């Protein structure tokens, strides 16, 4: 969970390239590669990789998770019981996790929701 919280600070929402990295390598490995600033992962330019590594240097998932807890916010990850399975339809562009505030189960809330786009 900490690695995914970290990645929400580094990668833009809906970043299919970052999502593919997580699918292929795992969140922990991707977070470590970004934090260490090593050789870039496939699919991004050197300039974009440098920007992501600069963001990674500023990210502090322990601080974010602690602040969220104090504010009554929880971090919901794919694969957990509360995760809305509908988001999996987004493939590699699905969220890495969701910051949620409130009591009701996010999954149950999402099952009752309708969106017209």
C-alpha cells in the first residue's frame, strides 16, 4: 500500500505507462526505481523520467498516510475488498489507489452509481 500511495504522488492519474509498469514489475519495484533515479523504464523520454524522479524525491508516503489517517481518510488499493471492480475496466489507466473519506464502503457505493458520459 505504501508503494501505491507513493506512486499517486509521482504519476499522473490515468497514466497508462505507469500503470503498465506496475502491472509488469509491481508497485514496489516501480517505486524503488523512481526513488533511486536509476535507468529509466520503457515508454518515457529521458526528460519525463527526470521529472518523475524529481517528484519521487519529494514524495513521503508515510507522511501522507499518517495525515490521511488523522483526517479520517483511507487509501483503497486494487485487490482489496473495498476496491470498485468497475475501475479495472480502465486497464493500465486505472487508478493506482483511491484516497477515500467517509464511512460507507466504496465498492458498495460504486455498485449503486451510474454515470452518463
